[in-house]
């Protein structure tokens, strides 16, 4: 049995020890740091508990239970937050204004099905279209095509480009089994071996060079964990679920999104539940945001078909803005969803087109304050948004009969509750 005290800067873990002749037979409590290392056993006095708080400048220890118990209620209240929709009309809406449209030139080089977009500090947008011979497209802030990156340049072999991420200063990281790093002019900087034993669904690059992967790793030490930090020397820390939430074999347990949260912290989620967790790159869980809403029922399995049955809700993108608010993007079945003529479950379907995706899905944008779990804004939008790329920018599919697939860039603006 144990309990934990924490504040906004660190964690103190205090756990009751064995008293049956184990490793510390004379202790009722053990003092741990967050990586699980025992600092020291404590005496059998149940009134002498030691807490540990970390700061950049110093460490502070407190040997009184009074202070620890005084801090614990607030810490627990902030650790796991449930977000519900208020009954009163006190929640803002979201209005979108189109900024530009991204299109690839020519029929042969046109987008097939863009699946991810990232943006650097200059406003340059990088589009991942993994089914295309040129899987990465680069546009300036006005929507002008600057260049594309061919599969041969991005990869040493003919594997699939899995994910994109932005590093500093304005470097593009293209990830498959390894990571290829391009500078702002599109020149290859270097290649970095990452995880050839992994099926990768997303990743982030941190200023110190650490990478966080969202991946299924086929090694005994990493299997079952959806998140993996890889250091500059190749050292790996795997975390995120493991024994507490056994991996059930479905990639949807891992597929989701990642978002920077300042320093070495990041938000992580899977597509099949509206739950977002705040982690550090060391694997320390700091906060859990649970959104409870009638239009998102958690699910386990999905065959990926959107043509014969309405698709389930999928939490596909998150973003923390400069104010510390969490922006989420969820794909839901379109209100006017209809099956594709001539399709049925007994026959394998061809890969879905961008137009089919756009007809099958609506999008829900929400803004949550993670400090107290309050819902700031919510808005259902017709069409398929695929990524949040900045504090006020989202990107969605733009397709239709007679025109090639493109991507619309939209500016987000809050609409006060009284104006909805």
C-alpha cells in the first residue's frame, strides 16, 4: 500500500515497505525517487515520513507528515481530471477562416491521401503523403509549393515514411526505421538510427536531442509500452502502459498523437479513447485528462472501413498553446454518413480516397484548460481536419469531384458563448 505527494515541480513517492523480513525488515516506509530507486528506508515511526521535491536550484526534504498530507489533496485533485460539458451555455464556440489551400501540381504528382502536417517557426508547412512516390511536400506560409522530398532521399531503403517532426533550429525529421534530418533549405544534414525493431506511428524531437516515439517495439524490454524515449547515444526508456494496461495486440492501443508541453514534457493519447496524458521524457506521468462526452465512446477494435459502416470517433491531434491550454481534434462519423454504393463487408475494399474520407467524417475541435479540467470551447465542423499545426491553425482535407486533393489551412477564432 502506498501514497504519493506531488507539486507542480516534482514528485515525492512514499510507499509502505514490507514488514515480514523483506529487504528492509525494520522499516514501515521507503523513500523513493520517481524512477523507482529507493533513497533510504525510514524508521518504524508512522509519523516520520520524508517527502522529496525537486527544483532547478535545490532539493528540499520535509520530515513531517503534516506538510505532506496538507499538500496531498491538491496534488491528487490535479493529477487526474475529468472534463464534462457544462449544462449551461457557458462554453465558447470555434469559428474557422480559410487562410490558404495547399495543392501539389500535376496529375502524376498530386496528393494521394495526406495524413499528417507539421509546421516550423518560419511558418513553413510539411505534408506527409505516405502513399505518394514523393511522400513529403514543403510549402511556404502562403501555400506556395517549395519542393518535395522523394522516397529515395528520405529513406535508405523502400520502406514507408511513418512520421514527421520539427527539430531546432527549423530542421525537419523524417522517420521510418531511421531518422533523416533536413535543414531549412532541404539539404540532408545527417541520418540517425532510431528503432529498426519498431512500428512507428508518431514522434517528437526535443531541444536536447531526445526523441519520443509512439510505437510498437518488438523487443522484450519495449513490447507493451506505447512510448519510448531515445537519447542521443541510443539509450531507450519505454513507458506509458505496460503491465498496468496490457497491450492487446491492436495497433490502435498505440496509434494517436503527441504534442509538446514545454521543457521535457509532452501530451500523448491514443485514437480510441478521449484521454490525454501529460508525461516527461523520463516516463513520469504528471496529469491525466479524461473527457466524458456522449459522442465519444471508447472502443477496442476497428477494421479501418469507412465505406460500409460509420467510423468510430478518433482523437487524432492535440496541441498545447502559449496560454497552456490543450486543443484537441477528433474525427467523428459525418451526420449525413452513407455507405458507398456496391461495397460490402464480405469483399475487400480498395484504399479509401481523400474524397471518401471527407464525406465520411466530421471534425470536433475543443479547447480544455488542463489546470482545472474546464472546457473552454467546443465546435463540430463539417469535413475532415487532420492536424493542429499552431496555436490558431488547423489543416483539413479539401477535395471533390473534378479537382485534385488539397489541404485547406484554417485560422481558428473563439466565439463567445453569448454570440453562438
